[in-house]
C-alpha cells in the first residue's frame, strides 16, 4: 500500500492538475478571510471552503490514471486497493492544504469573539479549526468518491452532481461539515471554542462507508 | 505448492441489465501452463482476460487461487507524467520489489526489449511501440506467477516480439502460468498447452497435443548426454517438436525457436550437465 500511495502521490504531483483546486482555494480564502477578523469566523470559512476542493482533488486523483495503466496496477494489487490509493492521496492532499490554511488563518486573525468583547485563545481556536478542516476534508473526499468513477461515469453528470452535493453537504442540517462549521460560527458569537469531535466521528464513518462502496464497485463497473 | 487458478460457473455482464458477455465459464489454469485464448472480435476475449487478471470481478460465480498476477493491456497509454524508468520503478515497488531492485529490474527489462535508450524519456514522448515495450516491461519486471497478455505483441518491433516469446517461454519454464490473446495464428504456434475458444458467451477449452506440427520458426539443438539415457527432467515441460537419437547418447532436438534458450539452460544446468554440440535454426523444407 505504501508503494501504491507513493505512486499515486507522484502521479498527482507531476500531473500538475492539483494546481487549479489549490488556486481556487487560495482565491476563496483571499476573498473571504482578511487579517484582523474574528478568528473562529475565519476558521469556519476556511474549513467550509475546503470541502469542494477536497471533492475536486478526489476527482482529479481518480481520473488521473489512464484505464489501461489502472488495469496493470489492479492486476498486481487488486482493483479495490488500486482505487483506495487515489482516494487516500486526495484526502491527504486536502488535509495538508487545509492544515496549512488553518495555521495561516490562525496567525493572521484577531483572537476575539465576533462582537470583539471576549478574548478567544489562539491555540485552542486553531486546534478546533484544524478538526473542522479535517471534517470538511473527509466529507469532501466522500462527496468526490461518490460522484466520480465507478459510481458516475459520464463527466456531464458527475461534475454537476459533485458541485451540488458539495454545496449541500456544507449547508444541509445533519451534515457533519455543517455541524463543524456552524459550531465555529456560533462559538465565535459566544466567544467559546467548540470541540467538533462528534462531527469528526460522523465524517470519518461516512467517508469510510463511501470509500468502501467506491472500492467495492471498482471491479464491477466498466472503465 | 501453487494451486490452480479456478473459474467456477463465472459470468460477467456490464451494467445491471446489460447482456451477458460471458456465462457459465468453468476453467482451471494450472501452474506452468501456457494458454492461448481465441475468438472473433467482440466475443469477450478481453473480458475473460480481465476476469483472469482480477481487474474485473465476476457478476456471478467465483474465481479462486489467484497467484501474483501481472497484466499487459492491448493499448498502453503514454499519458503518464513519468519517465519510462520512473514509471517502471513505481510499478516494480507496487509489485512488491524494493525500490533499488525495482530500478535495477526496470533498466534490465528496458534493455532486454531494446528500449534502454528511452529509459529517461518522458512517457508522453514515446512512440506507440516504445510505450508498448514499457507495458510489457512493467509486467515482467517482478517475475509474476501468472502473466496475462492481451495482444501484448501488437506494436512491438520484430526483435521485441521474439524477445517477448522467449520471456513467455522462460516464465512457463519456471512454473508460472501465462494466458495470451494474439491475432497472429503463428504466435507461439505449437507451444500452448491449452487453447480456449470464446464463442457465444462460453469458453471452449481443448488441450493442445504436443505432437501437432508447429508452424513457427524452429531451432535444432544437437546435444550429448549419458548413453541410453533420457533427456533431463528439467526439459519435461518443454514443447519438443522432434527428438531423435542420432548416435548412442547424441540427440537431435527440435523446439520452437522461442524455447531454444530454455532448452539449452535445462541441458546445461542438469546434473550431470549435457554437452551441447551444435545449435542452429531449422532449414525450411
């Protein structure tokens, strides 16, 4: 699995297709986050914007390898693992990007509540932001895995489905991503740092299930 | 001891309501055997090979006993952002080699197929034939126990085609099984142990008789061994075309050209070793 992970990582890095989602994320942040804003609000925004980026990275990683090359890898390690590797690489890339952005936002934001009355400690706020970013990276990976091959094969259906699902997972009540992000936003109003462990557990479970489904289907659908 | 790869009542269709491409296929691939898969275009040869290689799961039935497998697709894309050796090193480690031995095997494999000059060339700049050589190399570099070749010869130059035939002979000689599809009927002619014909969603299996006249080029080896003895046990699995004892202890052995190296190795490595008197290609009658 280590060799497979390295292969897929190298494939993503060298293909340079990671660049557009990274730039999109940077633009999201440049528009929505400015230095001196309340820290928890900015961290909530940072986490929420990561979800579609993670979904896009999954799409890139899964479609990056030509079908014939995937066949060679599938024969060697089995189609399930051959599909798991790009999903893990996308999750790792999204989580790394989210962590970097969270650290940056933690450093440049104002450590106060939304009404600037209560002080919010920087370090716990940053940790909470990291967890929220991880929730969104996980859920974005799940969205990506469910809206690309082998579940949706035609690009014309897959991309609108991915965008819509990514949007819905940020706004619909009951979604772990929405719970994590709104936890930060309400925490900012009251000046308390939330600990989004329940959303994290929910996101991890859901992503594991989505990944298992995608990997199981990878040997059953045509390329 | 390696087991047979078994297909029990295997069926495959694409999509939930698609037509059955293959149905009720029962097949066993024994270690050390060479199997040729035949059939007209679109009959499901590639589907059968993908099932055998484990890339696709059967819609019904089960496949058991898969050894370490390698697969060569019919068309290999060059749209990979690696150099040839970079890609092969990655695939070698995916096949379970260490990084250092994967790089060594990658260079050796490219050299073997006459592509050493392209080792550092980006895959995107390779010609179709050269990228097919990379596809063949990725399958051979980890010495798989089961090799699936889907028209792997297509696009290769003449030297590389003969080299691939010899590589197939080598794999089967060390107990690996090989399954291949090729549209050239003279490809490894007379060598396969089993011929499978795919027709109307079924697979018809027949064992090839080793005595059948081989159409391809042949090599004659004259060798001396113990008087009144038989050929060494290592040659047991070889598809010998003819074998005659010209004088006491001197044998004239004819094999398909692809298997001459394997025969010589078997003769020279046997204990006590045989003495090779002459090797030549058989004059066409």
